């Protein structure tokens, strides 16, 4: 099968999800092509590096996207961002194929569901409650985001550094201030991954790299939400959940035995308070046995729930079902 993945560029873990999943599906005999709209110039070269795995294009013109779909003779379109819906609609008018979407945001743009295409499937990588229109419920499938376990592995860590990942639109100014204040009070070196510069009292800002494994490999704790937490845990970090809200320490072994995946979106919790964050950081600094236990639990959680090879198999099965194969 020939699959086109289409998404708008975002400073979030969505980009690494798309690129790693496309590569994994390519290893499972799918022919993949990835198109990213609205790509900033600074990311053109990093995207081209994925050409060794699959055709990858930074293209925003609907006519050119349609031309690519025809040239590659795609059998299915997989959207990863409803911001690209207009380009998708034009493509589907002139090149009729099944279309599915992964809803990476907890609250997608469903103000008028009747205007959306007749999606063959919806994938949700996080638990959801009541925000899927009823006409899509039977076609909605939960598939976690996959992590390449061979590429993201625990490394020998020196010192005590923390990775802070603040995705575009996922944090408030007050929240980032509280977090950096807590890190400063704990005298911790911060490796900041954020699309915008923020004042650091100690540490380094890395901007927004598409591949964050080198940063996570040097840190003891990752603070963030969603996929970036999964990547950090795969690299042997304990995890603190934070976005617009602060969810505290993630303790995999205390999760209830349930088919539901834990909510790592920071959709619940309290507004970030530097005292709460400082307390959790100080606890992990002082209690190395707890820190090491959470680091091991995190890697085990990723291995058991987010193995990219298995996630790609589930996604591929959904593709075949949607295409009637």
C-alpha cells in the first residue's frame, strides 16, 4: 500500500511521531510519503535527512500536494493535523482515496463536525472522554505513540540535569516562570527544549530539535507532556507531567490495571506552582533509590506499551482495513 501522511508543522512531539512512524511502516512494506505544510525554513534541511527512509516534502501549495499524491499513486491519506484539512479536502476531491486522522490534541476543532470529511478512521494517542462526535465513535481507535526502542535508550548519566520540554501552545508564561524558578531554587542545571527563548539561571537552551534523544540521554528527569515524556522515559528519565497544568510525578507502577493509557497530556492537575515543582525535584534529588526506581519503571512502561514496531503493526492493520484489504 502507498500511504501519504499530511500534517502542518508544529513545535511539538507530533513531528517526531510522524517521522518515526513513517520510517517504521516503511520497514513493514508500506510505501510512505510524508508532506509537511507550513515548514519554517530552518527545518528544511532536517526534514531532507529523512529522505533516506521515505520521500519527505515541505510543501504548502494544495495543487502541489495533489500532484505528489497522483505521482505516488497513493492508496490512503493519513492526516495528523486538522490545520491541513483544506489541503486534504482538495486532494480528496480530485484523488478519491480513504482518509483517516490522528487527533493529537485533546480538544480538536470539531465546532462543526458535519463539515469534516467522512473519515475512515480516527486514531487517538491519549485517553479521551466525550470529545469525539458520535458519528465517529465506531471508527475511533486508541493507539499510543510509538517509540523506537533501539534509538532511544538509557545512557550513562553524569551529574544531575533535568530536561524541560515546553511545546508550542502547551504552557503559560506563569507556568514556565514557576518551573524555572523551582529548578533554580533546587540549583539544577536545565536543558531547555522550547521553540522560544526563556531566561535560564543555569543550563542551556536547545531550541526545538526534531531529534531530542541526545538531550534526554544526558538528563535524569524529564518535565513536559505527551510524546516528549515518552521519549524522555525511554532514555532513562524519571518524569514530571507539566503543560498548562502540573500533574506531578508519573509513577508507572501505581497506574491502575486497566486498558486505559495514563493521561500524560497535563489536562488535569493544578496550575503550576513553583513550590510543588520544587518539592518533587528536591525529593528526587535526595532520594536516589526513588529516582532510580522511577527511571527503571519509565523504561519498562515504554517497552511494554509504546514499542514502535508493534504500534506500526497496529496502524498498518488499520490502513488495510480502511482500504478493504
